[in-house]
């Protein structure tokens, strides 16, 4: 299956917020409600879940909780989110990306139900699911119910890639022992974490806690759908995920992107996570080397561009842009490792583990293990890590099947 991003919608999916509204806000009526959301929490008409709940006479929305980038998306990547008041509604906003990564007892005081509504992108290192997991723990500790309003996984519901996070490598970008691409909607993931005791805290060594959880499922979604087929508008959940394709590209290039002095992956240009480039690369040579590998499901083209922001602003970079000609056959997360292999073969002096040695810890955290780094850096060959990277996939598929809602 080739990825086509301009296809006409074949279905009309109703996200959890619309289903909840259609049910007369069952489960929230007459209760004190907190909401953890961001700009991606909208209905078909781009009405914010904040405004939908605040305007509903049945619902008493008393607090907002801000993940990375804030509830209204006004904090750029990595910026500190502060406690404040939402300027539109006047409702108190508590930051979960700054001094606190999870709600404190004081934040949850007086709240009966904490609602979560954020568009997920299906990759483990994306911080919103970590925020959800930590919020679930806090709610379990404080007797607060959790309600997840489900949304599509833009990677579809079948693709699973990457090994489980290993002990010692849990962090805010790898909180759970799940694969890098986990093939579940955020509602399904929440149920799995809750039922399997995987919600062990950000360091992975705290006892799991089970909250009282409900999930409001979508209507009309199935596991074979990519986002373009849902009929839903795409609202970027964070600044560098501007399009549905960006969610697929994120796990394809983001691990490599942790090496900030190595290859430009399109951040600071119009193609975030879609390219691999540098001043010193011969684009034709890199494409030829990658083509020689015969990588399943992915094709490359040469590209030359000047980033308009970042450390390489205004510099002419050369490299490749990739496209998935057969999404089902492709192992997206390995695309970046094939590029690193080809770059090493052509330019061995540009070793990411040397030129970006200060980023090794973050690379390991994102991978969820140090095995990938220790093994890959020896010969820079995908064949050396491929089996290890995929060793947990089938086991996780079997585990997660019973938590599928669709």
C-alpha cells in the first residue's frame, strides 16, 4: 500500500469527543471535570474540546492540564509550560511540562474526572502518552477517574515496530515497556497500560497503579485506516508534526535526529522528518547507495535545500527525501538506520557517535536500550541490529490484541 496523502476521504470517523457529546456527556454530567488537552483536541468543525465541555450545561469544567506546548499550543518545542489561566474561558491551567510532569494532589483536589483528548501519533517517544500515563498514576493515587476520548492512530492500527523499553532506560520519552511503534489508539493503549501494570512511572521502577478508566471510542474507524481516510481535519499536535504524513515520518527519522550535529532531518525547513541532508553530502551518491540496498517499501529522491531556521539556517544542504511506496512492507523505524549505514560507507569520518557524543544518552533513551547503539556503532550495519529491534514485535501483538476496541 502506497501512502497517498491527497486521497478523498472514504469514511467519516467520529472522534471520542463527538461520541461523548452525542451521548449527552454521559459520565461527566453533574461532576467536576478536569481536561488534559491541546489544540489537536477538536471536532469535525474545529471546535476545541475545551470550548465544547465549557459550553455544555451538563459539564462543570473546573481545570485544564497543559502538556508540552500548552493547551492552546502557544509554547514552542522544549519551552517551559507555566501555570496560568486560559484567556478564553478563564479556567485555571496547570502545567504538566515544567516543574511537574504529573498532576499533584493539590491540582486534582475537587476533581471527579480527568478527561484526556489529544491526537496521538503512534510513537513511544512522543511525550503526550507519557503525560497520560503519569496522569493516570496520579489519578489512581488520588481517587480521580480518568476518561480518554479516543482518536485515530495516524500510523493505522496494525504497524508495530521496535523492541520494548528495557530496565534502566525508562524516561519521559520512553516511559512504558512498549514497542517504538505500538499499533494502538491512545484509548487502547491506556487500557493496556492500566490492565497489564505497565504504568510503572517515569523511571520504570515504581509499583504500577490502576486507575478507574473509561474510554469513549470512535465511530467509523478501522485498523487499516490512515489519517487521510478518516475525513477528520488534521490539527498539528506539536509544531513539527504539521501534516498526517509527519506522524509517519517522525519514527522514520526522529531517532537519527537526536544526533543534532550529524544530519539535518528537515527540522527548520518545510519537510520535518522527511529528509536526511548535510553540506558535505553528494546527494546522487547517497541515493545510489541507498537504492543498492533494495530496502522494502521505501524509495528515495535527491534533494537540495536551505533551512530557514536552526543552526544550519541559510546553508545549502544536499541529501535525500524518502517516500513509502509500500507502507505495509516497510519497516519505518529502520529507514533512518539504513541512511546512517549509507552515510557511514560514503563518509566514515562523519560518525554520529563521535560528532554528537553528547547526545548518546538521549539516543539510548529514545531507543529504549543501549544494545542498538553498542551494536550498530561497531560496523554501522542494519543487519546487526535488525533482529534485536524486532524481537518483541510478535509478543506485543499477541498481548495487545485483547485490548483492541476496533
